[in-house]
C-alpha cells in the first residue's frame, strides 16, 4: 500500500484498505478454523446467514468491532466482528434482524462488545417491529473477560416478548447462561448431532453428582425435542433447519401491531371432506390420528406442527384457512387417549399466549376424556399447570373457535375451551359427540352404585345405566338445548364452518379491565 508524500493514504489505497479489512473480517477466525468448523459438520456464521436470508439482502452492522482487551490469557489477535455477525436482511421480502455467532472466533464466546452488537440488533428489531433471529454457536460467556454480559440480552428478550417474534436457532454449543436467551425466545430450533444445550456440562455433572452422561444424552436435539420440551423444531441438518425458520415466519406477522400475512390458495372455502366421517370411530374408546383430521381441514393439507415430539397427547401448530394463519390446539387420541396432563398444559398454554399476542386466531379440535389421573400428576402439580392453560385461554381476545370431534367430559370443557363460559367465541360439535360432566361409565358407577351393587346381574344394570346416561345427558342435543354449544355440524362441514366462523369474527375487539399485567399462575 503506497502513501502519498505527506504520509497519507491515497483514495485508491483507502479503498483497497477497506476491501482488505472487509475480507479479513469475513474470514472470522481464519481459514484453519473455518476448515475445522466445516469438518465438524457445521456451516460458518456467514454461510448460515446466506442460507437463511433472501439472496443478497444481508446488510451488516458492526463489522469492525473488536473484542475488549483482557487481563487474562491475552487474545492472540484482534478479531474483527468479535465473534458475532449482526445486521438485517429479508426473508420472503420481509425485514428481519439477525445475529449469527461465529465459533471460529474465540469459540463464538460472548464478551462485552459481542453482547453489545447483539443488543443493538435486538433493539432495532423491537423499534422497527421486525422479527429477531439468533443463530447460536458459542462456548458461552467469554472466560477472559471474567464477567458475563448475558443480562443485557435477557432484558431485551423480555422487552421484545409479545412485541416481535423471537427465534433462536441452536447450531453448536449453547451452555451455561447462554441457554436463557433461547429459553426466553418464542421458538427454539435444533439440529440433530450439531446442537447442544445444557446449563452444566457432563464434566461438572460428574464432579458434582457423580452421574455420567454424554453431551448428546444431556443436551442433544432429541432430548430437548422429546423430554424437556425446550426445542420447538428439530431438523436433520442445518440447511433444512434454516429453511424451516423461513417457513415458520411465513405464518407470523412481523410484530404485534400487524396482522399475520395472507397466502392465497386454490383450496376451495366450500370443500366438504367426506373422508372425515371415516376417520373418527364411533366407539369413543377407539383411537384415531387427529393430525389426519387437521390436514383434511386446513388449506392444501399443510400443517406446521410445533413441539411434535413433546407432550404428544396435545398437538399445536400453525396452518391456514382461506389463506389466513390459524393456531391449532388439538387433543391427540393416539396418546393417553388425548388426556390433558402437566406437560400438555404447559405446551398448549404457551402457544395460546403466543397466538393471542400476535393476532393469530385459535382453532381447537377437541376429543378429551379429561385430566390424566394419578399421584404422579397430582404430586407434579397438575393443578398448577392445568391452571396455566385455563388462564391462557381466558386471557385471549383473538377469535377462538372450537370443534368437538368426539367427546369432552368435565373440567376439560373449560380446559380445552369448549365451554362458552371461558370466552370461546363459537363451539361446534359433531352429532356423535359425547359432551357431559363426566364419562357415561363413571357417571353410572357413581350415581347408581347401590343399584348396580345389589343387582342380580350388575353388568347388565351398569350397561343399561350407561346407555340411559348417554341418551339423557351425554349427547350434543342436550348441550345445544342448554346453550353450552352453538351448532351441531356434520364432519364434512368442518372446513366451511371454520372458514365462515373466522370470517365473521375477523376484527373482533374486546376491552378488558386495565392492569399492568396479569398474574398467570406460572
Ligand atoms: C473463551 C472459549 C470459550 C469461552 C471456547 N473457547 N469457549 N474462549 N471463552 N467460554 C475457545 C477455545 O479456547 C478454543 O480456542 C475455541 O474457542 C474452540 O473451542 P474448543 O474447546 O477447541 O472447541 P470444542 O472442542 O468444539 O468444544 C466447544 C466447547 C468448549 C464445548 C464449547 O470450548 C467448552 O466447554 N467451552 C467452555 C464452555 C463454558 O464453560 N463456558 C462458560 C459458561 S458460564 P482456540 O484458540 O484454541 O481455537 C456462562 C455463565 C454466564 O455462560 C452467566 C450469565 C447469567
């Protein structure tokens, strides 16, 4: 690089310097570390952003920020960007803010400058009403800096909650304090064999409790998808995962002041599905797959399920009806007969609140015998957890429509938002549905205990009482006469019914008592 007589760089040299520095910044921790990243099956931060965003749309911020000098284990050199690539871009032409931690730079560890960069894009996302997406690949708090800087990120996660969609994609280690920004986000994505999330690692666990566990068993994608419920989506590889993030965003508004985007569809609003009659067995105890029913009803059969592997007795996810996003909550008769329990209540409650915060109409498909009985559930606090789901439903002001596909008994009438007393806008029931305070068998056993006990043929008497109860109480006409439900529809009419109902409810407004915030029983 030549200098002019006065020692200053010429304009051309200044441009060359900028280009050189940009190239240097783009190499992050250097070619050797990039090779290591690739050989461990991972993309680099910039490759990930290329995959996530519309081509050429990334606009970077803070490219030349460098780490703070430290007093412990001097960093070998100044890395441009300080281990995180931040900025904004477009997904399907809509603005998003992003940060992608660069594991090739000091293990993507979070120092003060790194945290500042993340906070800046979080703030811009909140101010401009744009989703924030974090791609996490980090050794956690930077050891050389001595103090963690996560608090400023948690604070902004909380400021943004319910204002903009927040998405965390775990694409490497995410340990210690680092786990709580994803945990405060709305959706967590993980990749099999790549993502690891835990508060304390295997060595610490062994030292403290003596328990031996591998990193994958402790915090891999499968564990968080099926056991802890931390991961909402799991993919087999990074590209698939980032495509899934794009798909999720296609259902969501950019912020809580906008309505969800509308996607045009060729699927007719009048489509009647005769197949629905065959899916639901007459025998209330025979299982069937509720997802089959959902796919037959929604636009083009497309349903984006969330937390598919966790609390499988309840199904949650997004779909569209006549192009409009809906949030679906449905019992799954294939698992625990579709009972509500601790985990399913937590899973549904959080989703219901997300839908309400972002103006997504709620559709419930109900086939639920009630709450799962047993000491495990009672000791685990099903009362506390079930209350979250009830609270979440009662709190919603978005349109809320329920279809009872087969049965609903007792407290789950409110718990699954069948009862209009908990603010459900419309409830429809299929003609073969059972709807009552409790199941006919249980009711007959309690009310006619003595008569059945004394009978010559107790089974025959019990069967007769069950039949009578079903006829007199547990049928939709009784519920309709009492005004508990709005309409009785044929299975084939579910799609047109839902589309019309949601159309009639669009723009619904409701005033609630003023408060700082509710006291949801967490
Ligand atoms: C500084 C770090 C680092 C960290 C990794 N590196 N983590 N540097 N601070 N936290 C550096 C390594 O020194 C190494 O540098 C490079 O990143 C790659 O790390 P490796 O160990 O070689 O990679 P790998 O074998 O893949 O192991 C990844 C790892 C491991 C599992 C993440 O690095 C690890 O255990 N790191 C420490 C995790 C941790 O305990 N973090 C603090 C959490 S406490 P070179 O120069 O050799 O390439 C916390 C509290 C916050 O987060 C509290 C807030 C409320």
